[in-house]
C-alpha cells in the first residue's frame, strides 16, 4: 500500500495532543479494543471473545495540526516501507499536499486525541481511486483500524474501482507482509495485471484492485 513505490502496512502511530484537530467529515466505526482480529459482519466489526469491550474508530480528514503525529507514524513504519519518511523533506512535502487537497485521512479512537492510523487517498480520477499510503501504529494493530480506513476509501470511491500497491508475495517481512496483503484480499481486492516496481529497498510489490460496484 505504498506511495510511488513505498508500501503500506497494517498499523498506525500513537500521538499526543499535538494532532488532536479533527477536520472535515468524521465517520465512527465500531471496533474491539483487543489484539484479536475482528470480523466484519454486516458492516460492523465484531469479536468472538465476549470479554472484549467495543470501542469506536473515528476516521476523519486530517489537518495541518496532525503533521507531528503523521511523522511519528511514519517513523514507526519505516522498516516495513523500506524508506526514510519521517525526516524526509520529499515525504513531508507530499504529506502537506495530501492534507491541503483533502486526501489525508486519520483514525482515532472515539474520544481520544491520539492518531492511531492514517491513509492517503487519491480520488480525483473519475475512473479509479488509489490508496497511495496506509499505515497503523504497531501497538494498535489487529483492532480493525486498517479495515476502517479502507472502508472510508470505499465510501469515497462511491462505486469506482480502487487500486493499491502492497507487499508482494515472498516479501522478507513474512507474516507482517502477509497480514497487510490479506487485509485487502479479504475485502475483495484482487491481483491486477499492472506490474508494480520493487520498493525502495528492493523488495517485491504487487498491485491489487477492487472492481468497485458494477
């Protein structure tokens, strides 16, 4: 789920109050606060463990106040993405562009100020929407956050196809890469004929595509 050869992973960064400004439309999606994979049933995240307490994930447009939180997230996932981001002037400039064009989305637990995940979405093309960057902080993975972000992409796509570049088969990250790939496959994405260049660290990438509504 990379950006121009970078990848996305199923995780986000914890932040502090610096990134608490929530701009634009917010959607609340229920998710269990537990390190157990939830299941998406009829649009609701559910967990089979009855001891889990449901919380909600708020997905909203990002604002300039969130930049420090985005940099913390980027720092947390640089190993998986295979490239420096948090201190990269190029990456920060792209982040600023995404925020200014209303293409940057962040996730928080309802009532919380910490940003736990983020997504860059390019949806100006009338024919296809592209998830160009998606990540979730390590300590908040396997709680349905990445799924909530992709659900937001579906809402923004409004029936259009969605493409994403993610970790390729045989990626050296192993189970971590498989989890990211399986997230998309489980939500209806399929392999594409489009060939993705290797990541900046030389590891394999694949393009997956969701057909959208027909």
